[in-house]
């Protein structure tokens, strides 16, 4: 009798979990911002808005990962790099938010599932394992960032956003170089 009750409770629990997991999936903040921008902008401004959304989310991730570096790394160099990410990407994020506000561009308020997964993967690491994964990710992310910002700086249609992006390229190139140097140090 007691075993039946336990089995029954386990079945009820599993049924409840399956019902909850089959419920409507919530759009992530990035998707919501992209949808809002598609409704607001025609083809001319749509690419600039997409750039702003990607950059806003990428900046949020850089800041959160920099904070994670403060907690999960044992390396002074990694922590120093993480602090640079916090400082520089927070400042750039504020500038982008102000610029987006003047252009009526919607930005994400939280990380997408994809970026949250990157964060969660790193959050599970500590010490040397964290340092290696973090530095590798920072190299890859900053290579992508430099390319995105150069493209927007060259081909963007909105003059203000284009100018802002072009002005950030030297900082991102510095971040990329620092990330490559950090990656070499932590891999030894």
C-alpha cells in the first residue's frame, strides 16, 4: 500500500512536470525587441536596429561574464580583464541605450536563451577551467564584435549609429588583443 502511494506521487509529479514543460514557450527579450523593431522600421533602418539589438545583448553578456570572472577566477589577470569588460561594456551599453531611445529602437532587457546558455556554461566552471573557457570565448566574441562594428561603421544607414559603431572599433580591437594575450597566458 505504501509503495503504491509513492509510485502514485511520483507519477503525479512527472505528469505535472510534463504539463509545465509543454506550456506556451515565452519569447526571450531579444526576440521581443526584434519583433518590435520589425513593426516600427522599414528596410532602411531595420539592419541598424538589428545591429543595436545584437550589440546590446552582447554587451550585457560581456558585463555579466566580467562579473563572473571576478567570482570564478583565481587569476589576477583574468579578473583585471573581466573588470575592463564590466567598465567598458557598461559605458558602451549606456551610450547605446541613450542612442536607441532617441531612434525609438527597442533593445532587449535580458539575455536570450543562447547567451544565457553561454553564461550558464561558464558559471559552472571555476579556477583554471573557467579561465581557459572565458579567455577563449572572449577572443571569439571580440573577433565577431570587431567585424560587426566595422560593418556597421562602414555600411550603416543611420548616421548616428554608424558613427557610434565606428568610434567603438579601436576599443574593441584593444579588447581583442588583450583577450588573445590573456588566452595565451591561461593556456600555459
